[in-house]
C-alpha cells in the first residue's frame, strides 16, 4: 500500500512540475512569438517583389486596369487605364514603405486614390482610402495577382 501511495505521490509531483515548466515555456514562447511577429511578416517571408495586375471596379467606367510593380529597392511603378474611356494610361512612380507590422505597403505620390495594399502570397489587396480592407460583394475585385515568370522551354 505504501508503494502505491508513493507511486501516486511521485506521479502527482511529476505532473505538477511539468505544468509549472510548461507555463514558464509558454510565457517564453509568447514573448518569442511577439518578437518574431515581425520576422514572419509579409515583408520578410513572402517573395513580394514583382508585377501585380488586376481590373478594379470603377464608378463610371467598365473597370480600371491596374498594374503595380514593387521593386526590392522599395520603389514602385503603378499604371492605370480606365476601360471604355479612351487609351490613356496613367503612370505614377515613387517609393513605398512597409507598415510597422510588415503586412502592408503604402505607395508615395498617390494623391487621388487608394495607396495602400495588403501583401499576400502572390497578390496585393487594394485597401480603401483609410487603409482598411474592402468588404462586401466587390471585395474580390480589389485583388491584384502577381504575374509569374514562366521559364521558356
């Protein structure tokens, strides 16, 4: 009987020590997670440089052909063409900056339109004028997809 009680006491002691150790590890893991949040940002994890294209909604035309090229040196080129309104192509160039959390880019020199994009895997998601994600029925139309370089055979 003493052996059973001693075995139960040892098991109870081992379980409570593991719980305390796990709590300490969890606290450390939480601080590591917060410290590594920037390390796991779109800026550091994704292959974000390249050219993205899409047709975004337009209030008074068929759509806006939008192309954004992001370069590693933090410069960009953005071209827009209003479908059904002639052949004029508007081009804006400049530099861009990353948000503090490394998830969005803000294009400089854009005055009269959205200038922020959420960077995802092979896509840029245009944000509204306040930098918020567009929701609703047209939300999917604000996604620009990355052009993939297909090797020639």
